[in-house]
């Protein structure tokens, strides 16, 4: 499989960063016979994905579940053996959706029929929704979510349905977020069929469903099971506390990476390098190679987020909690962006006769929320949810997870940024960027995007359909000679 100069390299591919992007990329590569190393600067794998156990409550520091509609994700879980650890969400949490409307919980219609009977939308708003198939296709390639949704569905649908989703789940601002990258399925339907409604009907009539039925799930013992098991893959050499200091290009597909480790400074030569680090870190590493690429990465902004977990005795909450939770439109002027009823979504997360509620503070709506103390964060959440859920007692468990740079913002002319990144990477043969600011922020997006990057590398190295496996777990790393 290897060229005559293979002895010049310690590994085929070196992956910088041990979060979900790096782990999935390395998994795809190693399963195709390549020798792969992951260098992670901290003492654990998974990045922000982390499961905590506090007083008998199981909470998630970041992503609380995988929301999937892509067959590639199913295939990945089967190939890695993770399918057997999946825990599907309860049916109870799927049958109902809530939205805050005029300060109260309002059931969100799940079908067209219920939508037109719902008090959420005015008569004019419902009529505007019916006009969607007759709206002309847009011509502006850099539309914001607000521009796109308002044009196709009207401003009422934007404020009551789409804005809470964008702000609550992505912590983003629809007035600034680029529709092409934040709601790609909707923009793709318009591009291909001229309208969203026409696209949906075309898929149904022609049987051209490009995705499987949506499914939400976690894993046994929490989301961290996903990253822990990927990091424990014996075919992948996962190195902890390896802080990359420098990336040196010796020629096309000939790279040297230097890092500081607990054992001293080392260097490693590889044919391909995949950077999965946050944009700021990637910008620093790539500055000596391409200032344009570095500047583009530096221009990517992030938003902060705090996740507040509250555990209650079941008797303290009078609401039935018959859903996954609720989202908050911006006109409601609440502290939180949304609230997940975790104990209704998955069983086994709490002690017997207790419930778990997880709320989200911050994002682009409330950027200063990251500066609140632990107690202040809890007080703001309690202020919002007590009357909504009829809570008459104090929580028996509290936890606050803060993320100063939680999520990248696909704001402004993001298309131009991605084009610049692609253009500059073409001049650096063998160097790849695979991170959540490029291809989507969800775990689903990360798995799908990682497969594309891995396939590009595999194609270059001319592997066959059934390559011989190379069980390299650790290359012969050399000390850096100063």
C-alpha cells in the first residue's frame, strides 16, 4: 500500500485535536488501513462532550443527545460497534413540543392540521404560510436566516418557530446567521424545487427521500461513551497532553509536527495532517504557512453558553413534563433560551422519584450571561421556570457548566470565508481542516463531514476496497533537536 518512500514517515495521518471531529476522522482512516495518531493537548478525549455524575444525577456538559437523519451516522455506529450502546429517547418526549407564547407554555403543532387550529398563529400568519409554494426563488446567495425564512414563510413564522430554534439550539442570531449553512436542508429544497413545499411533495411522490426517519438518542452511561470508546480504539494511537507547537511543510504531502509533551519535546512526520482544533488555535498554528488562512480563521467568531442543570424531587414539580422541553422566542424577554426535560427524554438519569431539567443561558441573545456566578445562573433559571412548570420547592441538585467559546457563529458572509479556507488549503497539499466551523456543529454533522475528509485522504493514498490493516498504535517519535 505504501510508496517506496514510506520509511520517511512515522504515520500516514496525524490528527491534531481529540474532540468528536478528530476521533471520527481517525476512526474512518484507521478502519481503511492507515496508521493514524491523534494528538490531544488535554488529559481527556471528547472536547466539550463530557458526562458528569452529581448526587445521583447524570448530566451532559454539552451535547445531550444525537439528533440524526443521516444513514452515514447509522453506518458509522455499526462499523465502530457503538450501535449496541445506543439509548433511544422515550416516546413520551416525542409526542409533544412546547413554545413560550405570551409568557405561558403553548403546545407547538406537529401536523399541518393542528397548525391551522393552533392559537399560536394569527389568521394572517396562517394565510402567509399557505403562500409559500407561490414565492419566487431567491437570488441572493448570502441571505441570512431572517431574510430567507421571512421571504418564504413570513415574519410570524420566523419569530414564533425558526428564531427560537436558531437561538435556542445553535445559540446564534438569525438576523446575522447565513441561511445556506445554518438551515442547509431548507435552502437546498428551494434551490432545487423552487419552494420548500414543492420539494417536500416531490420527495414523497417520487420516493426520493434522501434521509432516513429522524431519530434522537444518547448512549449507555451518557454521551461520553461515544468519545471514550472511539479514543480507546487500539488501531488509533491517541496521545494525551501533546501540545502542538509547530507545523512544518517539507513538500507536497510531507509534513512535520512538533509538540511539547510530559516526556519532552517531540516531532512526527506524516503524509497528511488534519487539524480539528478551534479556529483560534488553528490560526496560530497556520500563521507561518499562510497568513491569509490564519487571518480568515481568526475572523470566525464564537458565542458563549452556560448549561444549568437542576435536579428536583418529583413531587416539587406539578407539570406533567410530557415533552422534551420548550424553546423561548426572543420577544418573550426571558433569561433562558430553552429548557430540556432530560428525565422525560431518557430514563435512568436521576435517583428514583426525581427529575432533571437542563437550561441554556447566553448565546448571542445574552452574551454577558457567561459572567454570572454559579448562584446567579441558577437564580435566573429558577426565576423563569418556577411559574411555567409550577415548581414549589428548591432543587436538590445544581450544576453549572460554562463554555466561554461554546459554538462558532456562521454569521455574515460565511460563504466567502469557507471559499478562502478551501482556496488556501489547496496550496498546502496534505493539510486538512475538519472542525465544527466548517460543515456544521452537531455530532451528526461532524460524523458526516469527517467521513468526507477521510475519504479524500484515502483516495489520495490509493487504497483499495479491502486494504491490508496496519496496526500502528504509536509511531517511533523522535526528540526535537534544537
